[in-house]
C-alpha cells in the first residue's frame, strides 16, 4: 500500500529537460524524507537529491545547479526537475521514502540522454 510510483522518464537530447514525479500512498507522506537515487550501467547506485519534511534540500555535486527537487505534501508527490541534461545523467532513477526504521523504494524509471 505504500509503494512509491515514479513517472516522467524518457529519452532526451543533451541540454534538454525532464521532470520526474513520484507519488506515495499513505497519510503521513509529509513526515518522510524523500529522495531520488540513480544507477547507471556498471556503476553503483548514488544519491541524486533529497528533501526533508520542512523543505531543506541536498544535491549531489554532479547535479548542483541543474536539478531541483521539490515536494507537494497535499498530493503526496515529490518531483525532480532535470535541466541541462548530459549523457552521464543516463540511468535508472529511483524514488525513495524514509521514516525512522522504514524505507520504501519505487520501481525506477529510465532516463536516457543521447544525441
């Protein structure tokens, strides 16, 4: 019942933009630390960005100035706006929600950046 569900992935040219969305069921979404991770072929999964219940954000150095994470607690949704996309951004992007001892993962959505 609390499975995060991502959407918005796809293929885009370098320099393009995409916005990912993640919706998670439940009545306590506003209490969760929400995050986006990604995993490229042959590489380990890495944290891209996260956002606290109060709206504080954190970004990987590789995406600072290009990506923006936000949340809408009324819609139980977290977003990842991705601008100035580069080929090295190509990966499967995963939504994550965490509260105390509990962690929930989405199924992932593919982002491919190529010319």
